[in-house]
């Protein structure tokens, strides 16, 4: 069983927000996201892997100049869920 990463809710929300466009993003791209710049690279990887462990995020390995690049995006069910929940929250 995966333990919750030691972070506050803001970091969790921010990772999801950075992935909300449903595109693939490298960990390097995510680390440049303004609200995630203060996280260590290791902590960011832990957060992304935490979401992947619970099927909120999909991960894939690509290669650029023969170097492995880990990329992440929201899992398809979450891609459908987030807009709906955001719409409900805005109506409350």
C-alpha cells in the first residue's frame, strides 16, 4: 500500500491543475509550473507516482536523445470527472 506523500493539499491540487489540459507533460515541465517550483524534483516524482498508484494519473516513458523521460497526464476517468466536479463546486 502506498503512503500519502508528505505534502500539503495545495501541492496535490497543483499537480492536478498542471495536468488538467489532458496533455502529456514531462516531470521537468511540471517542475517549471509556478506553484510547483519550490518542490524538490524527488518530491514532485513522489506526488506524481502517488496519483499513478491510485490510477488518477497515467505515466509513460519516452526517449529524447536516447535519454529516458517520464511523462504524466490525467487518467481518462479523471479527465471526465474534474470538469464535472468543478462545475458543481462553482454552483455551490
